[in-house]
C-alpha cells in the first residue's frame, strides 16, 4: 500500500510492522499535515463481520482512554477492502526489539518499563476494558524514553460476555490458563500476561516454549511459570515473588487488576537495594525462536476443551481464596499502597481443608490401584480423546491408535496451522468416548489460494461481481486514459489475471477513461458558441450561476474550469463562467506626475497605459490623459497619457 492514499486523506509512506490481523504503516494526514500510524486490517479478515466489529471496537475503546501511556486513536474508516485505524505515531522501537538486541534486562530497567505499562492497563481496567493481548510487541518505547501500550485490537468491556466457543484470541506465550481452559477473560488475564512479560525481561526468554502452540498451551495449563532466578542466578527473591504472584495459575490469587499489580511492583521495588536493582544478568540471552507461531504473533488458537472445575479447586492447590485479598482503591488515579499499610499485608496461603485433604488421599489411592473397581465403573468404559493439535497426521494417528481409537481424516484450509498438521478433532480433545471411536482428524491444507480472474474489458460492476464470486474483494479503483479500451471497462488489475492470492484479498482495478479529449479555449466566445464547441468535443457543459465582471463583453465566456490544453474524459463536465462586461472603475488623476509614476498608478488601478511623448529634451511630465481623473472607465481599458511638447 506504500504510495497509496486512503480515504483521500492518509498517504502511506512506509510499512512499519506486520501482525496476525493487520499491517501497520507510517502515513501522513494530508489534511492536518501530521505523521501518524495507519493500522490496516488484512483484507482476508475485513470480509469477516466479527473481526471488523472487533477492529472498530478498538477505535471506540481506546478513544475513551485518555492516558499518557496509551497510544491514542485519531480516526477510523474503510475504503474498499481496506478497514483502518489512524493512530498516534511513536518514533522508537518495541520492547520485543529491545529484548532481541539486549537479552535480559537489569531489574531496574525491567521495572521502569513495567510500571508505565501497568499504569496504562490500569487506566483501561478502571475504565472497564481488558486488553487481552499484552506482549512485548505491544509495548512501544519512544526515542524520548516514553513507554506506551498499543494494539487494543482484542479489547473487550469487562461487563460483556467474555466466554467463547471453539477458539481463543491472543498470543499463545502470554495466554492465561483460564483463557485457554474456559475461554473467559477479565482484568486478571492482563495481570498474568504482564507477569510473563516481566519474566521475559528479567531472563531474556519466555517461561514456556514448545514446538507447537498446543505444547505451549499445555504448559500454561499444567506448570507454574518458573522463578526468574532459576535462569538468572542472583536475582532478588522479591522479583521471584512478584512474578509468581502475577502468574498464579489460579486467577483468584493474582492481583485483581493492573492497579493492584502496580502497587505490588512499587512495594517490591522499594524493598530492593540499589545493588539488587542494578544487578547485571550474567550473559543471559533470549532463546532462539521456535516455529508454530511461538514468535509473538497474534493468532486464532483452537481452545482445549475445559476440565470442569470442582468446588475444591482452590483447596486442592493450597491457594488463598479471592476474598482474602484487600480490594483496590478504586479511584480515577493509580495509587500505590504503602508497604507498611494494613491493606498491603497479604494473608498467608490457606491450608488444605479437610475436604481437600480427603480428595488428595483418594487421588493417591486411585493411582496406587486401591479403588480399581470404582475407576473401572466410572472411567474404564470410556476413552478420552488425546490432544493432538499441531501434530503431524502420522503422529496423531499413532497417538489415537495407542489410545485404542480409530482415526478418520478430513482436510480443510488454515492460516494458523502448517500444512499436514492437525488443526482440529471431532470430538474435541479430552472428550470421553465409549469403545474405540472413531475420531475425525481435521488436517490443515495450509492457506487457501485463489486465482485472480481475467477482468480486462469487463465493466466495473461485472468485474466486482467476478471478484466476489472468486472469493476476492475489490480494492482501490483508479482511472486512466486508454485509446483501445472502451470507457468504463477494466484495463488491468493488481495482482494480474492468473495470479494466486489468499481469499478475500483486495484486487486493485484500473478502469479506462477512454480516449482523452483535448480541451479547447472558449474564453471570449459567446456562451452558445462555446457550449456547442465543447459538446461537439464530447464534453458536458455547466454554466456557473453567478456572472462576473471581466474584460470580455457581456454574454461572453469570462473563464472556464479546465484550462486550454488539458485532457478530460469523454462525458466529463466543464464549467463556464459568463462575463457581465468590464467593471467601471474610477480613473486616477495622474497629470503633473512623472511618466513612470503615472503609468504605475494607472496599471495598479486596472488599466493599460499608452504613453505619447513630446520632444525628448522637454520635461517628462504628464500634461494630459485621455480619460480625466475621477471619471469612470471599463476595467482593463487603455488610458493614453501625454507629455510636454505635444
């Protein structure tokens, strides 16, 4: 899109970044002459009303946030297959760029970045919104050192229904367990993601990695985020406690929103010495990038079927109940709880209740085989569908066979899963089946490809219909003169005919304006004659409603909207302005003045001047003028001045 102008206003100058849902460009608002960032949704997603609604919701949501650490949104619009946001441009880099270049950060630098991030998220949380896609790519660090949070593309009001069916939106490395398991999102998912980001800043590596998204999701569900000091020895224990509090797998024991986490961060910082804050990580470097979208891009991830929680959920994990934590000070300001205040004192973790202890003992007995009969009655007749998402077809077949299940195969297109890998199962993972199945494995065929049809010679309406039928969108339409292609029909497309592209991609069209018409000069001609001449040339004529004074006689053409020598398309309109004759203006009295001064004064009043000189040796002073001073003459008419000797 570089070089294009969206909505006749935003000129795209350069591409900044490409994400899973949109591409961000640096652009110029030609109306206000300011640099901004233009976020353009991928055309393939622009055809999905759900994504468009979410995209527009971002503009409305962020527009309601007025905070120095939130990237502002100026405008939202659509043109053809392009849906866009005009946003504040932050010259600098992302936190991801910093981590790639420097690896692990000193604790002081990590907290200096985390605090404004939490301030931004806190403002959003107190305004009733959840970001849901917090990650280093969405933390912008300006050249002036300012930190801003961007990309509220997955933002959702806290009061809205937040459960989803089948998919979870986000980036796998930063998804909270409840997002994966139950598809629910509230302010605590941003707290979890912020804790993961803090771990990554302190260690230079993500806490959970894997070869497939499914492996990473499994780790988030079943393993705690490791302490940063396990990777970077010497880090203060307070930093380990901070990461553990933010990334607790049970959302009830996390700080309830970013404001509460910000207070905990400041409390932790205050307790650290300068030496602990400035500790240099011993050569910590980020781990190499792994495949399968563990690269930080936002993607649509199939959600693992939830395991129904029990009422012993908190007890069995030795968690403190949610109501044992003090509520945040819910004011419009982000306030830090003093370390020695009563509200800062966290209650100790609760001990297992009697019921939880009994449940644990029963579980141990089952593992040891003491309750085999109960196990057989409740589970032995069933087989759970194993999770094989992201695995190859051969591996998935083997896992199903090991579980005693038969496999059936179906295939479908996917932009998320690699070709030949499992993108879904029917029934879903962890579903209980009687007997040996069968289970249908949906194998990815990779991104779907569409061939651009040949549109040359088609009318614009027919071309758009052909694109829609082929599963493509109509992009920007431009017009150009062409001597061979009839006016109003397609000259070419970009991509061209036969090119392969993704479904719903926008195809730009060039439409013929026909052979050009050279515009004649009709100024000074009677209106009727000028109109006939222009119509004979294939142009339409419009007469301006207001006449003007001009040197032309009344009833003649004073001016035309398109100048002589310009080219228009046949059928284009040219506007003629009719003269009501020269305007009578007062003639200055220049007698007694030098010729040069008199000539300058008359020409400045709107007249042309003719000088009639006497003998050269006589004085060069005006003795007479053809129209006396004070009389009126037509504007542009000629005034003769005479000198001595005549």
